[in-house]
């Protein structure tokens, strides 16, 4: 029997980019050149890759259908979407721009390994649309994410390794993308001496390292994919534990700087891992 539904809000990348959108020139295979799986699942904030300026607004909602317990599999639905804008800086008078819109649905299975560890496996399917060049594509994702939490001298330490295999097929000439992502995120949080809505405030830091392998060419001008193959991020977090019931204060706030060879950008996120230590009130 399914138990009560619990709504959770995983990470959301939110950006604001101030730019003038110039008329777009014709482009062949825009969705493939810009790697649709990367933009939907792994895009972040506003950043620069080679001669391209890219911003991504992404949201994902994962409502729990059945919470995980030892000996029983938890189930959650997944809904996600994104809108991305890409502008190429060239020496031409006319700037070339592309706007991408995506939406996906999926399912997530959660295996509670212990009170402080959780394994999440998931799959998604979706559609993407190139709003400027009348091109569309289907895409999908299969992946797994581990959540491990440890106490240490008043700190809450978290570790999140993940592996994802994503791909897409474009309607234009049946072009396709494949992308293998291997990522590791570590965070450390400490309680503060005040409360928000009756819940103890927390602040912390996090670090991220990721490898993205496959057709990850975001720089169509040079044909180089090395610019996003390796990525790193450092940032700060702020929130409360336990989280208040008011939706505005449920997620943790993340602000970080991500970089790699020929890549740099700022990421602002709202979200939290599911696995947590018991709160100190």
C-alpha cells in the first residue's frame, strides 16, 4: 500500500542573464551542437564556454509516492524542465543566438542502506525544442546517486557520488548525442546559534568535481569538447534543519563558482539531499 505523499524539492539552477537578443541566423543541428542532455540535466547558472555565453534556468520536482525504509523500496516521481539561452560572440555584426526549451518525466527508486545512507536510481524521458531553428529532439537519462552522511565534532558531513548516462536524438538528420557523467559532491555543515521559524539554522561549504565524457561539444565554432569534460565547483550553503513546512524555506540555498578548462560560471541552487542527521534543536 502506498503511504502519504511527501513533496521534496531537489536542486534547482536559477539564473538571470542581461543580454540583448539579436536576430538568429540559420543553423543546422542546433540541438545536437549544443548537447541537449547536458543543458537539461547538468547545466547551471550563467557561464561562458569558449566564445559562447550560456545561461540555464532549470527546475526539478520529485514528489515521494512511498518513503524509503529498510527492506522496502521507496518510489518517487520526477518532473523536470529547463530553458536555456546561448549567444555566440563573433566578429560578425549579427550575433547568433539559440533558445532551448525542455521537459521530462521519470521515476526514481530509493534504497535505504542504513539510517545515514541512501541509494537513488532513476530514469527520465523528455523532449527538447530549439525555439529559433524549428528543430526538436527526444532525450533520456539513466543514473544512480548515493547519499552518505557522517557526524564529526558538531559538523554534518555529506558525500554524494553519482553516475549518469544521457542521450538524445534530433529530428534533423537523426543526429544524436551521448553523454556519460561521473560526479562527486562533498559538503560540511554546522549549526548556527539562532533559529528560523523555530528551526535551527545551518551554514556550510561544499565542493564538486565532475567528468563529462562523450558528445559534449558545446563549442560548435571550434569543434572542441575539452572545454566541459572536467568541471570543478566550490560554494557555500545556508538553510535550516529540520526544514520548515513553508515551501519557501524548505530548500537549502547554494551559491557556488564552477570552472574547468575554457569554462567558468556562477551557479545558484535551491535544494538539499534527502539523507540528514537527526536535528539539534
